[in-house]
C-alpha cells in the first residue's frame, strides 16, 4: 500500500468558503441627481401634510423609514410618527429607537422627535402562545399571519385611530409584492383611509446614499448582512445578490411575504386617492 498517498490525502487542507453577505450598495449617480430626488421627496411629504389634517407615518426604523423621518423632522412637518413595538423586535431595533430620538433632539432644538409606541394586547399574545406555541409562525402561513395580526395589524388599527392618512416607507424595487406600488392609495382594509408610499420610486442605492450623506442613524444589523429587518425570529441575514426581503419569513414563497399591514400588495387591490 502506498502510505505516502494516504498521508497526503489525510493532511490535505480543506477550504470552507463562506457566502458573501449583503452589504448596503454604493451609489453611482451624481450628487446633483440625489439632491434633486430628495427635494422631490420633501415636496411629496409637504403635499401630504398640507392635504390632510392628521397624517401619521408608520416607521419600522428601516433604512427607508429613516430617510422619511429625517425629512419630516428637518422640515418640521405636522406628520406624527409611530412604530409598532411587537414584543419580538431585535434588541438592535429597540436600541435604535432611543438613539433616533436622542439624535434629533440634539440636532434640531425645538423640533424634538417623539416616536409613539403601539404594542400588542397582552391577552391576545397570551392566547396565541397558549393555543399554538410561541413560535407557531414557523408551522404555517396561517399561524404566521395570525401572529402578525396580533402583533402588527391590530396595533396599527389603534395607531391610526383618528388619522386621515398614513405613510409607509415601501419601495417598488423591494419585492415582487411591491412592484406595482402607487404613490397614493386608498386603504380599504382600514376604512378607506388615504395611504401614501412617497419612496416608491427610490432605489436601494439612493436610500443608502441619502443616509450616508446626511449622517442618519441606522440599525446596527445592516452591518451584519440584514437587508430587511422585522421581528427577531422572522428575520435573518442574506447573501449578496438575494432579493432584499429574502431574509424575511424565508420559509415562505416570495409572493406571500406581507404581514397584513400591506395586504393589498398581494392582490393588487389599490385605488388611487383623489386629491
């Protein structure tokens, strides 16, 4: 037997290649173009604020939402900002919530940002856990949507009580379910309230270019390969080149990846708001 060959094979180095994780994209456009797009976005926000009496902005503190937050605060627009504190957010998101308020309190005296928190009802969460288990959302789409209903959809309804419009940070480029977004919609799931997607035509690169240029605080998980951040057990890092929302509910097919806040995205049931 040729022991030299055996020894060589046994001692051969093994290489394990780790996949490259998602990184925030670099912007290849001109600064003038980015500034013009930001100015147009500011005009959209001002238009919404002027058209409605009680517009409210739902922030998840995602990169897109931080662009909108920055412009709302800088222009001192009368748009209330709130977030859904689901009870299962990553610690990094909770930390950012405090950091954001502190950032704008220091940067814009007299224009302090107050982000209202809306949490799920404890009784509803308790009933879900006792009936199905704390992590039943992994078992089926139905159980996942029920969890989202309890932790997101019902709190959203309370957050929008008395509002006549609400704003999101959705973009057309984000996912197949969002490719046909309109700037203005009628949210029939919430009594026909006006719903706006002012960032609909922004690219991911433009979002990150704005954040870098203006020093806007962002979630620390982005630096760890998270391209889209939701509840902790339903979010993971993704590989470079994957769909931006591939890390959300990764056990489900792409065309089902909405939590109920934007259910109309799944069936295209949108109606333009007549100004």
